[in-house]
């Protein structure tokens, strides 16, 4: 049985072998789909394909807060400027809300960037799965292309790129970071278990450098896990973008709710952008989010705690959206925005900067009515 492609209540059979599930287009333009993945992605065949893929380079902004009911929520922009081809520089994307329920592991709902399955394939872009000749085998490694997700225990994990400088140790396994995200979703129930997974899992710290992970759970904990020169650092934080939080070349770091920073030099004397490690658009997105979170801080609590209506959280995400007009803070592209509820184990997604409509799912893959605050 192949993947069934469903579009506007119409279903057609796609070519290809295997039992991967149902692929459903969600938005009108073909940037966002849903898939119930049913194949064994721990099989040697799938793992061997994964080991051959290239570097994954996600940008992104993420922050943690609470809604007005006191439920922990994690809010995320996924940024990457995928292009149609080397000649056609038009921005494109193909993101899939992915439901996984592997035997003996935790059930999860996540959002995957399908372009990373084969970024040179013209069918792995906007509307590609609806095109004649689409091969569902292209999606065999999709569970390892999830950029963020939540499991049945309320554990949320997302991946964000960090810059490394010349002379630092690069990642040993280019796809290791996205694989570790999958292992945490499948095997970990809380923040502590996720930290242990980074140190004792199949992948060692050397494998997944050049990135860090935002990890939150249903108890309200939020941390960032990063590996620099094979040393794992765990930083309590409610914000993460694209620079190291535990250390930085310019003594710039964020701990215990405080941003300790040096002055940011935006350009050199010739007005050439002078972004460095810890600076550039990742740094400025971080500061933008931090300033807004302060407005929603509950000062009656001793610990750092923020609470806000979810529409306000979406506005914060929109304030750090990346697109071709954000040259002053770095050129990228926000592929989607998402709000995860750690208590209810849900995700609500707005595709490709279209905030007129959202798509909400539970951890079991069930579609939930949404759109109450999409504008």
C-alpha cells in the first residue's frame, strides 16, 4: 500500500511501496501537509538512508511561557530560506505535521521540513506531493527531519543552529542533531531524561555540534542543551535563537532570567555588516523576544514566570518573523510558526507566514478546530 494523497476531500493513490500512512494537504497553497507515519523508521533500511543525507541548517526562534490558564506553552518560528533551484531563487518550502506512534515508544506530533529529505528534488517543495510522479519513498526518513515536536508526556524539543568559529570542532555526523531530536521525543518523558539522552544515547556530543536544543516539559521546566567542542552545557532558559547561551566569544550569555551582554556592533567602519558569533539576526531576535516577555512577567512569583494570552504569544512570534524584507537583521525565511501546549499535548501551526488560518492537532494525530486568534 502506498501513501494516499488527500486534497480537498479527494483521495488518490500515490506510487511507491511501503506502508507509511496518509498524506493530506492542509493549506490552499501546498506549503503544509499532514501525515500519519506508520512505517518502522528504526529499520536498517531507513537508518542507512538517514546516514547518507547532508547538513541540516535550521535558523529559528523559540520561547516558553504560560497561557492565562497557567498551562505551559512553547512558541516557535522555524526559519530557513529554501530556494526552488540554483537558477530560480524564489523561496519555497514543504512542511509536514507528522504523527508517529512507534512500538514501545512515546507517541508524538511534530512538524518536519520535508525539503531536507532531498533538497535537490524539485518535488520536495511547495505543492510537490500533489504533482504527478511524486514518489512517497522520498519521505521514508521524514521522522528524522522534524524541527520541533511534542510527545504524549508533554515533552517538547526543537532544534536551532548555532555558529561555530574557525578552529572549533564541527559536528561529526551532519544529520545527528535531527536524529537526536527524534530520539528524545520517542524515549524521554521530561527535561531530566532528555538531558541524560544527550549524554548516553546512540549519538554522542561530537555528533551533534553546530546546534542546540530547546527542551520544555509539562511541569513547566525549560532549558537549552548545547554541545560546544564536545562539552555538553545545560542552560535554564525560556528563549533560544541561534547563538550559544552558555558561552560566547564576547562574554554574552543568558542565565537565570538575565541577559549579560556586550555592546552590539552592527557594522564596521565601512558600514559592512559585522555580525559575529552570538550576534547578527539570532541575537537581535533574542533581545526582541526578551523585551516583550518582560511585559508579561508575573512579579508576584519569586521565580521568573511569564503568563499571557496565546494571541499575544503569536504576536511575539510575528515580531521576529524572517523574510526578504528583514535585511537589517539577517536574511532568512520563516517557514511556519507554531504554538505547542505542553499540558494538552497539542500543536497549532501557521504555514509560510499566512496568519489568516491555523491548523491544530493533538498528540494522537487528531485534528482540532482552530483559528480563534489567527488574525
